[in-house]
C-alpha cells in the first residue's frame, strides 16, 4: 500500500470523501461501485468493483473461440481495462487501461466499426499498435459493463459477420450478468 498523506474525517452519516486527485488517478467515477475489505490490522480498503471481472475465465474462452473463427484479436473489457484477450498481442493488452476513445465509445452505447477511412482508434492507453476494428458495448439493466472488441494491428476493415459476432457476444455476456 502507498501512503498519500491525505487524511479525511468520517461525517455523522458514516461518509468519507475520496479526494478528487485519487478518484482521477484511480479512474473512479460517480456511481462506480466500490468493494470494501478489512484486514486484521484494522485497515479498511476500498477496491473498484468490476461486475464483469468475475467472468474472466468465461470471457477468455469466448475470446479464444472468436479469435479462432476470425482473423482478429478478440478481447473483453470491463469499464476500465482489458480482462480477457485471445490472439496476437495477448501479453501486451491483458490488464491494460482502455484509451479515452474506447471509453467514449462505451458511453455512446452503440456498436463501433472501423470503415477503413480516417484515423483508427487505439484500444489501450500507450499502445498504438492495436486498434479497434469492432467495439460492442456490454449492457446489463441499462448500465455499460464493458466492451467486446475485435482488434487489429493492420487497420483491417471488419465485415458484417464480425460486427454481428461482437454484438451477439456482448448481448450474451450482458444477459449472463443479469442472471
């Protein structure tokens, strides 16, 4: 654990304010769920909770299947980072933070497909090599949980089949979270 030197008091309702600088660097947004842990030493630890994070193994199997049946790298993300990848770039992409452009696509709640014209969109911060060919948001009860991505390091233009596959897997994962 890293000490910040910031001290906050608990108010009469048991609330504590997480400073803006920490929320920004940890990518904690208003409404984000936080999981609370305690230690035997009396520490209280807040950890960002990822609803889809519990499906990492399941998502990894989906990615394997998607990658084998297409010529793209397949990935599943939560709201912040890549949680499962199959295909080229697995080591480079797994666990990496999503780019700001991917976060915008997620917030728009509509499928993105690269058309071959214009600038391609990098999937992760600091990794320009892998760009999104298709991005389909995973929705659960109206909330965006993450994305299903088809990635390429060659600016490949996806077909309708890849768009439908990503959309179908995103819908399936969203329904799994509702159950």
